[in-house]
C-alpha cells in the first residue's frame, strides 16, 4: 500500500533548531511509520474476516470469588457461562493463557508484565468484551499470586482439571516442547447452536512465537498487545536483550 507524500509540514515531529538533515530523515521515517499503520490496519481487517473456527468444548474451570481477599467456596464455571452471565450486549470473550504450571507459585515474568497492563485497563476493556486469565495451576495458587500482584480487576480461572491448555496448543507447545505451559491469547464468540442453545466458537489465537525464520527464532507475536516493547522501541537504546523479571 503506497502512501501520499507525508508528513505535512504543519505536523512536524521535531523541535525548533533541528537541522535540515534531521528533518529530512525524520520525514522519511514518518512515511514508513504511516505505511506501517496502514499495514497493521490491513492485517486487522483480514483477521476479522477469518472463516469460522471450531465450536469450543464445554470445559469446566474452577473460579474463586470476585474479591481476591475473600475465601468463599470455589465454583465450577464454563467459558460459555461467563459470557451468558455477563453484559448481554457482549458476545466476545478473550482468554489470556498465563504461564503458571501445576506446581508453580509464580507466573512467568513476561506474563506478569502483560497482566499488570491488562489489570490496569480492564475497566475499559469491559466495555467491549469479556476477559479472563486461565492457568494450569490450582485456583488457590493463582489467586495467591494475583493478590501479591494486586490484580483486583480481572477474573482468574484454573484449568487444572481439564485439557483446555493442551487443546489450545499452549501446554507443551509444538514450538517449544520443553515448555510446560506457554503464553498466548485466544478469542471466542458466543453464538446460537442448531438446537437453539448458546455455545462458544473459536475465532483467533496467537502466541509470541513465529518459529524459526531464516534460521533465527522470532518471538514477536504478541508485541503489539503491550505498550512496554513499543515504548522501548522508540528510545535510543531500543529493547536490546531486556526481558521482564519479577522485580
């Protein structure tokens, strides 16, 4: 997709006193940034026109009370229950697959960074779709870790008793079989079945890994879903080899 000659001189991206060399280089960069935005929008449009995915099995998860400080009885819930029981205007459910295996007491640092961000914007996202965090660890371990991270605006489900993680390709994933649990996002839509009942249909899934491209492992598949990497990319230092930690 070609773009017009931009930027318009009225919309400059440099302070007074910049050299002509800098201005010309910045104009060229701005045009590439504009083309990148167009490409992102084109990909998003193509994503929205994907053919129908399979109907989701009726997995049962464990969930505690909404208040992380409460210790009420754990209940069984399906993903369909969550969509049916919430805002009836919403039909879409987004699942974040958190890397926290059966015996883990902490989630992985990168997942924790992602969920820090999701917790911060959860109230805004709730105007558009349902969001849940799913992990293989027992619900008690998930909730204890969520309390430490102060993730008070999110719903957490344990998949300890079902095959959801495996079926979604994030448990012992093909792209990294030594990894007990992998990260990812999955999207589902509520629809009416032929019998008139409600069901969830799979729509989209992504993970960080694209696999090996030209002999190099590419782990950039979820970068656009957190501001951290994108903010690092606009600094002189770039992202370098930095990775999140629990600190």
